[in-house]
C-alpha cells in the first residue's frame, strides 16, 4: 500500500474512533478487514497482528495509534489531507 494511502487510512481510523485501549500500551484497532492488536513492546517499538505489518513492518493500524498519541503529528496529517482534498477538488472543477 502506498504511504499516502496508509496515512489517509490511519487518519480515518482515528476520526471514526476505531481504536480502543485495552491495556497498558495495547490497543484493538478495527480495520476494514478485521480487528487487530497493536502493542508497544518493552523497547518502545510497536507491532500489529495484521497481515500487512507482518509482511511489510508497517500498517495503518499502528500509525493510527501513533497519531492518536501525538497531537502535533495528527494536526500535521490533518493539514496535509485537507490540502490534498482541496487540490483534488480544484482539479475536478478545472476539468
């Protein structure tokens, strides 16, 4: 999955409140294809049980949890997505 799409999906998970804290550093994230467990390891890194993370080492579920815990990062992503949507709308009007 392209990085831009992964960021958009993560942002959507946060906006739709599809993240549930189930323990200290442990979260259930309800994605499009199932519910996955995102957990912070002892060394501070995160993991996810989804196939995408297992295969590529990154996923929208993990990124959603990171966005939820970093308001500055979340605002930055909001601005980028707003710009992107604005550009798409103006391109449609020109066509």
